[in-house]
C-alpha cells in the first residue's frame, strides 16, 4: 500500500463507489481496486479466507455495472468443459450443439481458483488473455467486456494447487478484502444475516458504455516521456535484482500503465503523475515477481520503489 490516496472525482465512478460501500462495510479500498480493474480492462485476484464477502461483492458489482454474471465454484474434480462449455450430440438433428459454460458472461466469479487442478486452471488462460475459448478446435468469442474476479485460499491451506506464473500474470491486481474493523464487524453482527436483494440495484452503466470508457482512458490519458522512463527504470531494477529470479515483463509494464491511466481518470485528470504508478505498484507487480528462496517479491519491490528516483 502507498501513503498516497486517490480522491475519486469522476462523478459516475464516485456514485458507483458510494452505492457499493454498504455491501462491504469499511472496505472502500477494495471497491476502488475493483473499479480500477473494470475500467482498465483487467482481472482481479482476491486472496482471503472464506466468509469475508467476496461473492457478495461480485454479485453487487455485476448488477451495478450492468454486467451479466456467471460463477464457477472450483473443486479438484472440476473439468475444463465445466468452465468453457461442451459440444453435445443431438440425435434429432444428427449434429453437435455447443452449450456455453459459465465463462460466457461479462463478469465471471471463479471461487477458490486454486482448488481446481492445473488442467482446469489452464482453461481460463485463453479466456483471460484473449477473451475467447476454444472447444474441439473451434473458437468462441466471449462477451465484451469480459472481467474475472477470482478468489483463492492461502496456499498453505489443504487441497490447494498453487497458480503457475503464467496464470498469475493474467491478473491485473492481486489484493485481499481482509477482516473488517471491530466497529464494522459490530455493525455486521448487530444487523445479523441479511438477504441482499441486488435486483433492486439500478445499473449505472451498460456493457457498451464500459467498453467505450476503457477506450477513452487508453487513448485520452497522457503518459509523459519522463514517466515512461520511470516505469522502465523500475522494470529494469526488478530484472537485475539479485534476490529476484524473474523480473517484470513488458506485459507487466503495460498493466501498470493501464492502472495508472485509470487512476488518473478517476482523479479527474487527463495525465498520469508518478503517484498513479506507485499507488498500486505492489498489488499490480508483486505477484508477477519470482523471488529467490528466503526473499519476498513484495519486500524487494518495496525496496526498489523507495530507492528509484521519482521524476
């Protein structure tokens, strides 16, 4: 986390945050990161223990953003076709018919992704990277926009399969919801179990509007040469640091620029400042680093951020 804070000045984004806030008491930081991923066109990975509101967040976000919702509950017997869909032979027509899986939604919640086997995890790689799936040699385009919220249990939990580097690299941001504060949990306990009627949420956006905004952010938010050199300096230091086996790839560099542009847009600016790069640098880059034994990717990255001159 950075000591720098983002003030959301875009009126529609501000309204979205305000309307989502009651869904997760005291978790505005997580809601902000979710919106960053949506408008930057990336995917979100949440590492948390069960029962902290991840599913509730995904359901509420899909409704408020006007996106269709699909869900996959990962288990060790989940098959790739349970995610992508399957061809079924129809005797009446004498042909195979494709039945789409839950991946064919704008927002896909993949619950406990690291409880699925590596073979099933890999079924999501094409979807998250190319926004399509291939079944029996035929490719099918996914809805646009396509956005994954995946949750994973801490890797030390029983029955988990660590995500490979290629899968981790598909996520724009990795963060956690965390336990509520004492006062927020007091409010939750006092209210008791609540039935969330998300059908009452009036969408603030349409899928087409979100796609249009993603394009406006990508084309309309300026990144100066000095700031670009700053990102390149950070990348290079991760690639040469003795405690890291692998540094940030060009794709990781593009990811952090998309995040920075979106933060600038949320802040009401048409240009990126260094704080936009630094604010979510740990959550955008740390999970992409391969640290040597005994070292922490997040710790090394924090050191690099503190030592690299800011333009």
